[in-house]
């Protein structure tokens, strides 16, 4: 390579940089409310197909038969997940979300119906999520997820067993 044309990222990160730039460039054109509604509707249809949750009312005792779904809390430049969390809570689904630790491991917390974070989610002894909806920067033709590159959502790092 000639001087001045050095890449700013390692070669294995180039696709990530390109995907990030493309997603950010499209953001002003997106209707975020429509995107949020579409994500919630699609997830609702998936729950129906998997028979994971029915409409419920009332309080639940901790860790009863209430289904559990893991989602992520979206950043401003990511597909919005607030409506997804609201839909899951309205169906009586316990929602858990990750917090990325400095070592890129994930710590899980319950996401309460009011949008606040609840207690930490103990992986051993707590119901395992029946569905994990993870963020993806891109997906290839075989359905392989391309994330942000930290490996946080790799199965061996999520803390879930038997998922």
C-alpha cells in the first residue's frame, strides 16, 4: 500500500465499518415509529407461532410459569426495541436485557413494564429464556448473524445453558 492509503480498521473489520456507515446513512430516511411497530408485530407473530405467550393481566410471582424472552435495548442508530418490550410485557412475558461488561461478557437484568431495569437475572436457578432476540448489524444469505465484532452474543458468552 502506498503512504496515506492505510485502512483505518483491520481488514477483518472492513465489512463492519461498511455496514455501520450504510445503516447510519439510511437512518434519517427511516420512520422509527413504523420500524418499532413492525418489529413488535413480527415478534408477536413469532410468539404466536411458537405458542410462547398468551395475553395476561395481573401480577406474577417471581419465576412462575411466565415465559422469558431476552431482547436488547436499542441504541439510537439501531432498530428500535421499546415497542417490542412493551408488547412482550403486555403478553405477560418476562423480558430480560443484557448489559455489556468491560470484559465483553454479558450481565442480564429484567426489564420491567415501565422500562426501568429490574434485578439482575441469575442464570442458574432462573428460567432460561425461550427466545433470544439479538441485535445484528447484518445477516448473510445463510442467515448467519454479523454483530458488532465483540462476540458478546456468542452462545458460550451469553450465560444461558441449553438454549
